[in-house]
């Protein structure tokens, strides 16, 4: 019977170690002006009541993995889920954007086949408007390894 408290304590210690290690691994960096510009344009587009104009503006700002064939329109799964939610919730976030913090990501490859691209994926946390409850929303910004302009890779929890 003495082993249960020991195992419980050991599991708790292991869990706390994992949590603190994960938190320590997050590198916070300053917001990059290029990313802030992309985020401002993205929120402006998401707040546009004209859907055709909204999608046309987003085509220039989103990573190619979020777009439909040939880079036109949105990928159907993006359109049904994250885009729909982002359009509904964009009005709750400050514009121009107010960055709460930025988490530097690792270099990896995103996308699949023709949309595959190597680069870094950072999380930009956007503050909500005054009086709107809730935590800042993480929006993923992709920095291509080839040095081209950053793109939105994921609307996060907008």
C-alpha cells in the first residue's frame, strides 16, 4: 500500500517537470513590423462585409497551404472552419493590432506536395478590444526560409 503514494508523488513530479520544461522552451521575441503589417491587413480583410473582396485580399496574405487550387479562393476545409470562425470573431480584436506577445517557432516544413515550404512558424498573440472578455488569440505567421514575405499560416483562435 505504501507504493501508491510514492507512485502518485513520482507522477506529479514528472508532470511538473514536463510542464516547466515546456514553458521554459518558449522563446518570446519582439513583434516584427512585417508580421504586424500582415496581421493588420488580415484583420482589415476579415472585417470587410463583402465576401468576394475579403477573400481576394486574403489570397495575398495567407500561406499557399490555406488556399484553393492555383492559389485562388480558400481551401474548402479552411473556408468551412477556421475562416468562418475568424470572420465572425475578427470584430473582437483591436485594429490596428495590439500584440500581447510573440512566441518564436522552430524551422519546419508546412504544407503538402505543391504547397510544402520550409520556414519558421511564430505565434503572434493579438489583444481583444477593451471590454471584450477572453485571452489574446494566437495567429500563426510563417516566415519562408527563402526570405520572402511572411504569411498567415493559421487563424489560430480568432
